[in-house]
C-alpha cells in the first residue's frame, strides 16, 4: 500500500509539473524509442484529417517543452476558427487568454518543426 501511494504521488506530481513551466520552444527535444512509440500511438488517436496538423505543430502551444502525444491524445481547441493542439485540457484556459499570441506561437512551432 505504501509503495502504491508513493508511486501515485510521484506520477501525479510529474504530470502536474509538466503543465505550468513556460520556456522557449524546444526544437532539439529527442525522445527515446519508447517515448516516440507513445507519441505516435497518441497522434494516431486523432481523426485522420487532424494528424498532419498536430505533427506539423509538434509541441504544445502552452507547454512548449511538451511534445504533442507524449501525455496522451492531443487536446484540440479552436482559436479564432483555427485548430490548435495542446498537450492536455489543462492548457486550454492559458491558450485562450491571448488568441493572437497563441496563433502566432503555433506558426513559430510549425516553422521550427519544419526545419531539418
């Protein structure tokens, strides 16, 4: 029981700490094979017509150290009619605070992800 509680607390705090830290886009993020597999699986849960958009964005617009799909199926919102993908529903409020800045950041993330 004690081990289970410690595991739950550790995993829960890791999840919570993932959403809240702001920084510059991390275009050099390298996922290992297990992480890439999880990301691919999560992206595959999106409708087919949305997958390319999420892949092009690559990172959460709010938590830009968080690869889309790393925390499960990316969360989609519409910002001024444009699809924006987030790592989780917890980032939605922040993304909607400043729609123009959010859309500008999406474009920067797409440009960074497109570079070899």
